[in-house]
């Protein structure tokens, strides 16, 4: 198993009911967050889940949505975008999601744009 695979498997994953509980938002609002690409998730072990790192203080990370759009523009699927965000990125020095959580949005988006 590579280090990237290890970091992805060690990530905490939230189901939609988990997100409802964490955010205090109704299920319809959580679904809207997904539809609006403020959050993305994928099927893990047969259940749709979102990485817990995509939320901070009970809300989606504000810079995540624009970054998702940049990755989609570069041809990434949701699964590929999630994997990239959670994996170590050599040019950033840490996983991109950690950089977003630390407020390094411009740096992450610059690297994501270069992937196109």
C-alpha cells in the first residue's frame, strides 16, 4: 500500500446522516450542499460518504467549492478530485485539503489548474 492509499484509508468518512448531525442542517440542505458542489463524496464500502476533512466547524470548507470546480475543469471526476485532495501533493508539501483548511486556497488552485 502506498502512502497515498494509507492517507485515504485513514481518512474519517461521514455518511449523510452523520453530516446532518454534525451540521445541524436538514437532509435536504445537506443534499443541496452536494448538488451545489460545496461538498463532494463517493461510494465507500457501498455507502455514499464525504471525507470529514471537507468540513470545518460544522460547515463545508469555504474554499472547497471553487477548488472542486477547478478540478472538474481539469477533467477530474468526484472520486479523482477526492483522492487528489486527500493525497500528499509534492509541490504543496501536504495534502491539498490540509492546505485549504490552513487558508492556502490560491496555492492549491494554482497546482490544480496546472493538472489540466
